[in-house]
C-alpha cells in the first residue's frame, strides 16, 4: 500500500531528533508531491553534509581543511578562557553576542541524571589535556554555559567538581537567562547580559 521509497524515507527521517514517525511520513508525502527541483536541493544539501568535520579540540562542526575549526585556529581568541556548552547551537548563540572572546568545548546534551556519557567524558579529557599541555595546567577561567534549569544546575555542580582543579576561576553565566530557559532561544541582548554578569 505504501510506496517503498516513501516508507524508506520516513524510516530514515524518523531517526532524526524532533521528528517522529508520523512527521517523517507527512514530510515524505509532501516531498513526493512537490517539484523535483526541491528534492534535488535537499539531495545536494544532504550530500554536502558529508564534508562537515568535527573540531578535534572543541567538537564544533566545521569544513576547514585543518582538524581545527575557525574559532580554535584563530590567534585572536583568548586560549585560557573556555566556555563549556551542551550544543553547537548554544555556541552559535553565544558567538552572535560578540561578547565572548575565548574558546569553547561542546560537551553534548547532558542528561537528567547528572551522569555523563562516555563521549562526554572523552571530550572533558580532551579539554583537561589541552589545559595541561597548552595552558601550564590551569585555565584562567572556565565558564559553565549550561542551561539554567534544575537539571542544568545538577550537571553544572557535577562539572564544577570535575573541573575545579584545572582552572583559577569557575563561573556560570549570569542569570540574565530566566530559570527554565534555554540558551539556544535567548535573544542577543539577554545573552550579552548573561556573559557580562556571569557568576
């Protein structure tokens, strides 16, 4: 009854975050009735994603020829001030403020249990190695740019214990962002206040 290409498309796209099986099926039906030009654009965009690499230092996606992203490569950035964010979109939001001049670590989505996944532990080890080799054992400041939610606070306290020996100063973003809010959706003015008023 259901054409095989539509079923296959829906099966694949339902694996993406925020898209369930029903939405994926709707999307497949919509695309099947659209002009072929749109499908070609989507195909090209999907194919071009294969050129995206992950920065070996901060874990932000990039297309540089080097292993490092533009932020980590830049000599203008402060090496000894590091903001830890959960998602690449959080990094983008902080960059839009033009207030933060340091480096980042994209840790990955933190769970509600306060326990890190293996990949997150490896990313933290990368940061600790960087601090040890490049910064003489201590960063000047590590900013925990974690969402100000109950779970964010739990994870921030876990990260504080983990990172306290590796920095002179450990801060969180100022509460310019409302409790329960998410960095990704905050406007630039609110994020600017949060960066300047970090605690």
